[in-house]
């Protein structure tokens, strides 16, 4: 652990590395890992659970009075009324993991009185450690990170995530992708949102958007982006995104261009914007359904 880091961030790093060691051991024989299905296309493994246990044990040993909000166990552990809440995703990218596709990570954030103050995203396959403390910048393996300097969306590589659960808005997402793709150099869907956000912070990609995310998917990664000089919000650009299940992240100029493209697809869009989308959809359907003369 580093002596110049905040003690709470050091504890989060220790917890993330402990979880990463569990994940790496299991990755040596993925086919032996027991997998359960929470719902269609939404999986949990014994590795998620073991990773989460290691993280919680490490955090509560250091800070027994803190609260826990974890993907697999919810609020079962820790204090119930603390101002300090650890937000944990023990294995973001479980579907990738069970297929042996090496894009997944551990995500740990600490919220203090409603604000995320510390964040860690750890990629165990590459041993890449992304860290941030509010007001102190963001780092990858002790190297300071800054978001991309690109200012034109046409020069950008954008990360996203596709819907995959029953009830997700597949048609709406296809419209958003059709809106964004022609304006960029490409879209990428790696499959681990916390790592996607870390990549925006590092400048590896120039932006990211996805709907349907939970707070443990975005809490740590969102802090990485803002501490690296970027912006994070919902699709309309509003900053209060953590529990809104919409996440958009990018450097300021790219952020504005993405809001201009996909803001109208937000569940928080104005009535006029939503009506415009519906009108465009109806017009497109009508022209498709009309027989050629």
C-alpha cells in the first residue's frame, strides 16, 4: 500500500487486490466454476460471492462502523445508519468471466454523506489499478490520468453497453446506436461498465454511455472520470446520475456533443424531445411499411 494515499483508499486497494487474487485463481479453470442465473442473461458465480466476502471482510475489519452496499448481498453487512457507505461490485463483467473472455474487474467506492469520495477499479487480468480520491486526481498504476483531448466526435472511439435482460428497451437502444455510430470512429462494447469508465478516465476511449446500470456499476468509475477532468451524468447531461440507471461520461466537449445526440432518448428528456423521437419513429415505420409502386 502507498503511504501517500488516503488510508481509506489504501484499504479499498487492499480489498480489491484480495478479490482479484480470488478471481485470477478461478479463471485458471473457469469451467469448474458454479454459475447461478438471477434472471435471464444475468448471472452470479461462486467467484462473485467469494470476491464480495473478501472485500467486505477487509473493509469491515478496518472500519467496522461503516455501511456496505454490495451487488450480491445488498445491505446485509455493516452498520445500517452510517454516513460512510462502501459501494461494491465484486466482479463486474460476470458474463465475460464465465466465458473466459478477459474483460472484467472489481469496483469499490466509498460514499460519505451522499458523495463518492474514493474509488478503485481493479482489472485482475492485466493487474491494472485505477484509483481516485475526490480533489486529488485519478491514477492508473500510480500514473496520473487525464481524459482524452479530442474535441470532435467524428474522431472519437466511444464505449457503450447493449441491453441484455428481458424488459430492456432494445428498440430504443438501437435508435441511440444508429444516432451515435455515424458520428464517431467506432463503438465498442467490452461488457464491464466500471472498466469502461476507467478507460474514459485514462483516455483510452473518448466517451461512454449505457442505460440500465446500477450504482455499484458506476460509483467508482464515475469518480475516476471526474477526477481525470471529464464529466459524468445522465443522458440529458444532468450530474445526478448515480441511481438514475443512465450514465454518460466524456471530456467536456465530447460530452456536449453526445448529449445533443442521445439526450432525447433519456427517460428524463423533455416531453417535446420525446414526441420528436416518437414522430421520427412513426414516420420511419410508415415509410418501411408502404409497398413500393
